[in-house]
C-alpha cells in the first residue's frame, strides 16, 4: 500500500493550472452551474504572465479569462455569485515554456487546491520523499497570499473572502529542514509575515478585543457553493415574512434588494464555519464568528515560535519586513503574551481543558473538543496543563476507532452501536 501511494496515487492527485491541467477543470462537475458554456479563469490584477498565458489558450479550451480588480471587496465577490470560476495559481516560465506549479488535491474528484488540507498532504509527500512537490504547495500558498491576500479556502472565485487554518509556517519550516534552500526560505518568510500581520492581526477583524484570534469570513449573503436546497429551511420563514416564493426571495436577497440583518449574521457564521475548516461541527455552528477557538490560537502561537526559531537559527537573529527589523526575542515575547492570554481566557482549571471563548457573553464555551489538545502540538501547554489534558480530556474522547472530535456530553449520545 505504501509503495502504491508513493509511486501511483500521488500522481493521480497532482494537478496543475496550465494547458495540461485545464481539461480536468473544464470538465469538472462543479462547473455545471455556469451560465455560459465557458469556464471563467480569474487572474490577479498584477499577474500579467497568467493573463497573457491563459488568453493564448482560449482558442483550444472553452475558457474565458477575467482579470480581477486591484482591490477585491466582499461586494465584488458577491457580484461573482452568478459568474463563478477558477482562480489562477502560480505559473513559472523557463526555456521550455510556461507551466503551472503543481499541487495535490485532497481527493480524486477535486481539481482545486484547498487550504489546510494542503499542509497535511505535504507532510505525506515529504514522508514519501517528494519534497519538491511539498515545496510547490508552499509556492502556491505564497502566490495566494501575495495576489489574493490570504491562503484561500480553495482557488475558486467564491472563496476570495475566506481563508483557512494557518499552517504556512509549519510547511515552510519542514520543507526547509530538508532542502536547506535559504533563498527559498527568505522569500517565504517575508510572505508568512505578511499573512500574519494582514490576515490575522488586524484589530476588529480576525484579531478580537481580548487580544486573541477568531475566524471571520468576510463574504456577503448565501454561500454559492452549497448544494441546491441546502438553506431552504433557513430561508423559507423569511420568504413567507415578505410574502414571496422561495426562489423569488433568494434572488432578491442575493441581489441586495431585501435587507435582513438577522439572516446576514447567520451567513457570516455559516461562512466562518467553512473558513475554520470544521464544517460542520456542533461546537461552532451559529456562533463561529463570535468564538475565540483554542486551535486557531495554538496555530498562531506556533507561527510566532517558528518565526523566532527561523530568524535566530538562519538569519543571524535579524529579519527585515516592511521597513522594520525583527529579532527572535520579539516573536518569543509575542508568543508569551498569547500563551498568557490563552491561560487567562481559554484554560479552564475545573475541567483541566482549554475551552473556546464566547465573546458576546465573556465566558468559556463548555464544549469538550479534540481541538483542546492542539496546544500540545504547538508546544505551548505547561507540564501541568499537558498532564491535565491527558488525564481529564483524552479519556472523554477515546472511542473504539480512535479519538472522537468531541465528547458524548457535548455532542449527545450516539444513535448506533
């Protein structure tokens, strides 16, 4: 099985956004909802190479090339709901021509690059000696941050306002540990800093008033990727309130002709659940944008410690970003502050567990989840906290098949044996 994965299955899961990979994209069943019979390929405002390249392919493939605006607003993305398409990824040019930087998909039916899936796929690639392909995944992450402002949920147009759990620092550190390519690391570290400051640390967005982070997808209205009928039970009471048929209401609401703040809030949470990667989960349904999750802050703690380690070990303890010099002590101090805040707001001494924090009521959210163990992975739990997690939380999650995502008291009893 291992040999088949290494020699055969990885190849079957590898895609490129170039001429050789376009056929799979244009035949993807997710394109059946397209109004036209041509697949839209959206390219970033500043990527002339991609724009010119895809235009040369319009005679051979049923594609339409669309250049995105320099500033991509939630309103603009909502306007693409009836014009969905694929977002370009990194292309590279050499003496042989132009080709797409490859990426691996999480399953054979997919043709787009997904966010946090890509990190775990890359771990498998590195274990199988395919570090070049893992590095290519990081290169496509870098392209997304530089051109779309974030690591995307996936590279489709309706994901432009949505990121994913942050594993970029882990990926570049692990690739570099094998390749020792310092120039590669340097350019990725600059981009990782950019993601940290512009995606996660903007006050009032994904940085909350308590100094810890939340997920916050910034799209507007109904998520267009949901299957037909998915939201009917939610939308029907609103349609009845306006004395409208369901389809008529959906059309009017999607166009902004009807204002329903309560429904707007529902879809903020719904999108944010998808940004968190935990779609779906009782833990976060309906409250996700108001929740400070344990795992997200553990991941960002690891970012800070990864930055400190890489700067100290490989850049003489001085790294320049956006006109400022950063040393390892700066990042260690940021990590210490985050750990202290997590101890204050998320650590629950009574249950011996980290719990998410519900901002509207200034309290911990009493839901026991496997995400409480993420501080162990990040290396931030104290010895005493680690012992409590193993003794008090882990037994609640153990099932015959392994560790459940949450305990029975949180999810309710199972209806099968």
